[in-house]
C-alpha cells in the first residue's frame, strides 16, 4: 500500500519530489502514457547495456558461457539491491529517477570504451593487471544492475502520483511496458546497433537515448514537483552526460585505433569487423612477419606458422589423398601444404567467414604466404558452418583436416563434440584419415586428452602427437595474451584418427619440409603418449561440453 502524502503548504516552493498528486502539464491519461513510454525506452536501454557487456566480455576475455553467467547473475543480484535502496528515494521519486537515469546513461554508455581501454592497455601486463577486465566487468555489472533495479520502485511511485489505482494493476502496466521494451532492446542490439554502429558507438548511442528519455520525462512531465534548484541540477547533469557521450562518440574512431595499436602493435594493416568476427592483419611488409588475429586471438604468426601447418597436414597425407576436406583454414595455409602433394584432385575449404577467404585471395602479403592457393582450380571454398556442412554432405573424402579454433573457446566446442566426429567419420572414404588440431598439449593438457577420448567415442582409432616451437609471444588456446612476453616455448597438439589403426608416418613421396621430420614426429608422438592421463576422460558432447580447464 502506498501511504498518503501531505500536500505542500500554499504558496511554498515544492520540495524535491513532493508526495501526493503530481501537478502535470498534461491530462493524467497522457501523463500516464508518457511514463509507460519512458519505462519502455529505459527498459530497452537497460537490456542493451546487459547484452553489450556480455558480448564485449566474451570477445575480450573469452568463454562466452562464463562471461554471460557472471554478467547476468551479478546484474540480477544488483537489481534486487537497487530496488531495496530505492525505497529511500520514494519521497523524492521524480528527482531520484532523473538522477538514476543520468548516472545509468553515463555508466552504461561508457562501459564498452572503459572495458576495451583496460583490456588494451593493461591486459598484457600480467599479475593483478591481467585480471583488470574481469574486475571491471563485475564492477560495471554491479553498478548498472543497481541503477536498473532502482528504476522500478521510483517509476511505480511516479505512475501512482498521476492517478491512483490498485497496486496489482499498476504493477501489471509497469512490467508490461518494461518487458516489451526489453524485447525491443534485445532485438535492436544484434540486428541494428551492433552491425550499424559497432559495440563502442552503439553503447554511446544507447546512453544518449537513455539520458534524453529520462531527462525529458522528469523535466518535462514532473518539473512542477521539483524545486528550482532540483530542476537546474538535473538539467545541468543531463547536459554534462550528453556532452561527455557526444565527445566520446566523436573521438571513438581515434580511440579504437589507439587501443588497437596498443593491443596488436603499431603495424596494423587491416582491421575489419565482419558479420562473424573482428579480423586484424599486422606486419607483412618491410620484412616484418605477417600475423592474423581473429576476435583478438592470434590465428597464426608468420614466424612459425610453417611448423603448425606442416604438422597438421603432412602426417594425414600418408595414404590416398585425391579428395581433401579442410574445415576452417580460410587463410589458405593448410591448403597450401595439401597442394604440395602430387595426386591431389580436389580440395574443399569450408570457412564460416567469407571475408577471411577474401583477404586470403586479395591481400598481397597473405596471398603470397599461402602461395595463391585460391587461384588453383582444384581448390573450392564453401562459406558454411563446419558442423552443418558435415551433416549435409553426401561426398566422401580421403583426408579431412579440422583446422579450427581451440576447444576451450565456447563457440568452438560443438566442433569438438562426439556428434561432430561422428559426422566426420561418416564422410571418410575407406582408408581415409581425419586430423584434428586439439589445442596445446602443454598448456591445456586435460582438454587435449578430452579431444582424444571424444574422437575414440565416435568410433575412430587415434594417434596423438604434438609439435614444439610455437612462438611464445602468441598464446595458444582461448587466452588473450598477445604481447611478446618471454616464456617457455609452447607446442601444438594434434590427433590423427581413422576407422582402422593407422601408422603415424610421413609419406615416402612427402615433399621436402622446412622443420618436420619423421624422427621428430616419432619422438614428439612418444612424448605426447607419455603425458596421457591415467584414466580415460569422458567424451564431450553437444549437451555436455567438457573443455573448461
């Protein structure tokens, strides 16, 4: 029940948020509609902030399931705390709501830039600073949740001051507008804001809409319930917030370039946001090695990519190899190694991001590194999800090469599932081989052997092996360390699989390789086998992924 409120003394200026019947410049029906419209807009903005935090944290930190869980759980908890705290603001509901919306617009609008800045300038420092983005993510989730939670009690107070109604009806009206606004915000983020404006500008634009809606509602509809001092305070506050958001929007391109240089180095040549991911190319000119980054993760370094691709491709080419399927590998480097073998008649490259293939075709440095494989008539690129392609395929292949991101990345776990390897087994021709990039053996030991168990569960025999020599400046797996910090030389882990037991050998007609030899391959396979876990690990499936170390 809402307590009765005493009117202000005749002729006295109204204090902040006078309780009782609101003095509106419009009829109560119109005023009620405007409040519900404000609820709609604020709810839409609130959900955009939430989704923006989840998306940016997944991109910057990795493991989208964990980041989404952190954001949602912290934010929902904070909303409850904010609702309780807002009870103290009920006597000043109009001024309180205006202050809450100004703060929410500033914090939510600038959250993306702040997270990106902390990640770019402190993420590679190590120690406590390495967790800076995680701490800031929790802080923003908590703050935004507190402010969003404070909205509903204050709006309930305002809508009841316009026209009293039973609490159940008021709650129904308020939450109906809130939920519809959340729907619109949830759809606007992936289909409008993200593709048209990107994460940084999209968050700033959302903050602007939030500030305008909150300020207009309080200063336009409830201005007579505010003292002159309160009106000027809210007006100046909103103008400052809008000025800060506008200034950030003007500088966002320069900020993004500076952050990208801090993140990737000064020689960024290509940076584009595709419909799938962010693609960055650095180096490749004046003798500097070429590096490719996908969503902030180092895909390859020109200094040592030959070690990875020779180990990935050539052991699997020992046997029939007329028809080859490459899952991933849109950069063309795996296809380059495949085409070094005589007798290859067809190579199908299944890549989810067509823009990566376009770069591999037309970027001078990258196409030179892959030896212009896409100009070879035997190479056919297919833009598709690898899982869907295997499920729909009616062809069979002598060799299937899984050149996909590491299994620790949440978006990739379905391509390391028992179901995926069952589909790969189905497309293998008699005597065919499957080779899987299974992540670093040294850094993600348990994940590697989970891949092995999962392939075995799909009915295939496995031969695990590794190759040492990964550039220590580039982290394997889902980690975000990209700087050149010194550290031990890393490795890549692979698994060769087939329907019947197969030997791990290079073909007698294998082309001359830069680093991989039969002796090294045998030694590294023995080293990998010595690290086998004592008890078989359970396989990873679509409904029960098991790659979180």
